[in-house]
């Protein structure tokens, strides 16, 4: 029988403290992308369930469901410190905060790209070459997604996500990436 996390003390016990960043690095189960998956009481549903890290930490720390989108304010995605979790009204607000905090610069971008590549390899997904992604975005604007997907042997959804900037964001300028996610 699963017991689940009950309070902040149980979060602290199951994590490793980093005195430099003040992060509590989760030692338990994580998703393919390296984010903690926590089993705790969900106030919105009135029962215990497995949740994404930020949502579970917010439920535990505040005793209520978040009224918006919970997100990390630190750059460590395995952090369960309640002080490092905030709630935003929209995803555009999250992206704006992360842009100002430097999430799209330096090692944070490199780490995120590496995590995505690891997840793709774990699922057996072959990465697309950068030249093909750039061709889909720039050169093939007058062709339909269906034509491109048939020619390349990928799904129409993949082509659509590349065109909208939701996939392969590391090939976009940062300003385009923030604009496409906020829209």
C-alpha cells in the first residue's frame, strides 16, 4: 500500500540538500525527462495520486491545489523545495519569468537539450537532422504539412510542431521561442 507524502518534512527526508543552491534534490522516482513524480494528496480531486513535482509540492506546502500553473523558480528540475515553486496565471508568464531568470542562456539550455535527447533514446525516437528541421521551417513554407510528412516519413503532427516552434526549439532564436510558447 502506498503511503505517499504527507508534509514538508517527508519531502525533506526523501531529498538531498544542496547548500549552494538551497535546492532539495529528489531521490525518488522521476519521469523520463528527469522530473520528480510524487504520490501525494491532490486537493482538486480529493484523493491521493501521482502528480508532477510542482503540483504535488504546492498541494503539500499550501494544503490546496494551485490556482494556475505551478513552476520551478530554480534551474534544477528535480528540486522539491517548496520555496522554489511559484504559480503563474499563464504559460506566457512562466516563459517570461524563465527568460528573465536566464533559463534560455548557457548551461540550462544545453542541459535541457541533453535531457530531451536522453528521453528520445529511451523511447527509441530517432532525432531529426538540424538541416531538415530548418528546411521545414524556412524553405517549405508553401507546401502542406501532409506533403512534407509523406516525403520525410514523419507524422503531420511532427511537421506542425516544428513549424510552430514547439519542437526543436534550440534551433530557434530565443525571442521566437518565447513568442511561440506565449501565443
